[in-house]
C-alpha cells in the first residue's frame, strides 16, 4: 500500500491511512505535523494528504499550499525534490480543473521538473505518469496521450505493488474505454478499481467507484451499486463534494 511509504521515524502510520481513507484529511495531516520540520517524508506525505483533500472537499487550497512549501523546503535529495515537484504539479492541476485559478502551465512545468529529478526506477514515477495522464485527458483534451500515460502508470504501479495507485489507473483507463463505447473493458476496469478500494478500506473512494461501475452495468446490477454508493456518500458527510449532483436531496 502506497500509504505506508513513510520514513520509519514517523509513528502512527496505520492511523494516518485509516483517517485518510475515511476522508479525515485534516486529522491525518495533524498526526504528521510534529515530524515535518526534520523529516522530509513526513512533510511530503502531509502535503500529499492535504492536496488530496482539496480534490474531495473542493476547499483547503491555501493550507495545502503552505504544507507543500514546507515539503519543498526540507527536501534534500533529488528523489525528495522530484516527489515535491509532482505534488506541486498536482496541486496546480487541481486548481485548474476545479476553476480555482488557471495554473495549467505551472502544472506542466512542475511535472517536467519532477520527471527530470526522479530516477527511472523511482517508486514515484508511476504516480507522476498518472498525473501527467490527468493533464492530458482533462486539460489538454488528448485521450490518446492520456491512455499512454495511464498505461505506463498502471504497469509501474503493479510492478511496485502500489495497489492504491492501481485502483486509480484501472478507473481512468476504464473511463477512456467507456468514452469509446467499449463497455466490456470499462466494466472490467471499474470492477477492478472497486475491488482494490474495498480491499484497501478506502471508503472515501468507494462511492465514486460504485457509481462508475453502475453507469456501465445492466439496470438490475446498477441499482444496488447506486444504493450502496448513496449510503456511503451519506455516511461520509456528502464527500466527495463533486458527487452531490448524483444524490439530490
């Protein structure tokens, strides 16, 4: 699980993952805060968690930016600086995607810096490939480039045993397949993504996975999937916020 990839000096890592998986990003980040001044791994993970929270809450951008600046300041190796640059690109991508501010050029530039700093076999490179695929798909409108990036990310995530990232690569490859009308491939990818998220206990990501699978499933299978998604969405306090139109009050 990617969430355990913290430096050994950081205590309470399982608690960090459990909180993050339930959408409690601020609480997870608070557990890491005491370690950030002298542990680049903790600082980077705290920034990553707060940035992730922005994508679900559509808020918290300033706090995530502050955490990222700390991570950038304490990064001491090329790998650490490359990982921080990847987070910088992802934060800029999120701000662009959700119309906070157009930072598309900043996202591309940061991802380019990350690619130059990360070694070819770095565990962070599949995540970088995935994020560059997001830019290609959702900012540049280039599904072919997105698919190539997602496939590189998928292969790397599987090779590194990163089940969390693999749940995202399956999901986005399935989304491209659905857009092209390949419903069998879409169902397979969405089902694999859901399976991984359930096995990891990633509750906050399970409702979106259930809905995506429902959209490419026959009606008799889609109905219980949507019902379970609605239950989880309510349980987690209407998070992710962008799912709200799927569950009108």
